[in-house]
């Protein structure tokens, strides 16, 4: 199935394989993501961190299935924007794209900011804005040069993350069986009868689930993949499962190591446990690995993803046409990529002391888009095409909708208010371009 069938011209270079997409997805989620949020999940779950990640992975797999179904039906760039647009209608598609913009356009800034803050803590003499500029400049150049260059860079970064993760696990297991923490593996990270309470654990899951955000970025590369429309779906599900298993393993080791250790600072909890297991060198290694995996690898993937969504929406005349410009040599949406870099710098500087607020706003955008994605699957397959595959086209998306809805229900009230304000702004913008400027909907004929 070619994108010409959907009224578009093939402009982006098809160069990516299943393995490139798998690596991209794992990079976007960050295999060592629990390093940075471990303290909050451990505190909320009373030490049952592995359980929180297991439940989180189980819940998010249904969202991955929905991405797989819609990427098969509509193998075009734009992610949830394109899927809701084609699966429901043009206006809902815009709202879905507008919601996911809140996530994608702000998440690079969040990643740069967290990384810069970590490195500033290690080297106080270098101000945070210097790290911000450095991270943004490096990633922008790599993304403009093309997805092939990005894919190559991702491979080396991912290998480095796996090496750090392997070092932590080996040193952690050695320390565990030489008297540190519980002294051996226990079942407490998965289930502790003395502390277990469903509402308590699910509160921690709402934090843990956020570590999985990013697997959806694979779908934004639909027009740059070789091998057919099903490659996107396979890569999305596989990336989520692989990274989820890695999350469970590393947090299980950390939880048993941390038994008996009072975590005074939730931001540095994982690093403190690493220091207990291997000394200052391991603590510093995990800090540096977190900074560069978020600030280079994850942000690199995030910037590539949002630039494709801006490209897709601009191509459909929902955003200024200049954002759909493709570089004549590198065949990448370079104007959108540069715009994301500028926004990341501005937002990073503005929220340098409000990381928690920025995080909550990002989460609202992502989860709102996921809700509309699940509805799109049901509408396209069950209602519109009368599918009788009720398991994949009705049960799975509805389970995903319930999980995401539950997570949003427990979200910070300020984040909900700011997120809803963003949605209202999008509705007003849509009204202006459709009613005031009389812009016609994008043709959705197949």
C-alpha cells in the first residue's frame, strides 16, 4: 500500500528497516529510563517497583496493538493525528494531532532540561543553559542530516545504554549476594503482602507507565520504512515488550539492593542505590548515562517524531505550509526540525525550575492522544468496516482506553486544567481556519 492512495506524494526517503525502527523505539523509551524516576515509583508502590512496571507494560501493550492496527490500515506519517483523521474524521484527527503536539513538542525540552540539570549537578561551574544549547544543537544537526544518519547514531547510543545497564545488573547482583540489601533475590519487588494495596500500587503505575511513552514515535516514520505497512506494528509491539522486560529486571535488582536503605532524595534514589552497590564510580556512571541517554538519544528520537507530525499536519494545511518543506538533499522536514529546536530552547529556559509542571503537561498530551487512538480503531474496523475480529478491533482497544482513562483520572489537577486549556485553544484554532478562512477539510478518499 503506497501513500499515493491517500492523496500524498512520496517525498521522504524510504530507508528504514524493522531493526532500525526497533532501535528507534527502544531509544525513544530509553532502556534505562527507571534510573531517573525510580525513587518516585518505589515510594508510591512501597518498594513493589517491578510490579508497577509489569502492570504498566501490560496496560500499554493494548495501546501498542492499536498503533499496530492503524498503521496497517493507514501507513502514512502523522501518528495518532493521521489515524484519528482517517479512522474517525478530519476534525477529530486535528484534535488528536493538537493533543499529541502538547506531548511531542514539549517532550524534547523536558528531556534536554532533565539532562542539563543532571550534568549541572555534576559540574556546577557550567550553567544549565550551556548544556541546553549543546544538546539541542547536536540533535538538530543529526536530524536534519537524515533518518539514516539518525539510525546509525541511535545504534551506538543504544549499545552504550545496554553496556551501562549490564554493568549495573552484574555489579548489583554481585553486591546483592555479598551482603548488600536483602542479601539475595526476593519476591518483595513483585509482591509484598505486608504493604500491598491495589489503589496504592496503581498510583505508582501511573508514574511507571510514563516510562513507556515514546514507543508510539515509531508510527511517525511510516513513510520512511521499507518492507510494508505491517513492519511499523511489529516494531512497535516488540520495542514495548523488550524495554518493558528490561525495566522489570533492573528495578527488581535495585529494589532488593535498596531494602533497608532510607531514600532521602527521590530524584537520586537509583543513583544512591548504585553507589551503595558499586561505589562512587557506579553512581556517577548511572548519572552520566541517564543525562546522555535522555538528552541525546531520547531527545533525538523525540525531535524526529514531532518534526514528522508537524510536517504531516502542515501538508494537510492544518499548520503553516512552510513546516512541510523537505530538504532537497537530505530529504528531511528540516524547517519543522529547526522550529522544534527553537521551541525546545525557549521552553527549557522557561521551565528550568519547574520540571514537575512540564512533565505533567507532557503526560496529558500523550494520554489524550492515546484515548482517541483507541476510539479510532473501533470506529474504523468495527463500525465502518463491520469487522468481526472483536478481540483485536474491539476488546483490546477498549481495554487500552480503560487503562489510559484510569491513569488520567489520577493525574495532577493542574496538568488536567492546563491540558484542557490547550485542547480548547485547538478547537478555537480549528474553528478559525475552517469557518473564518473557509479552509476545506483534507480529502480522505482512498
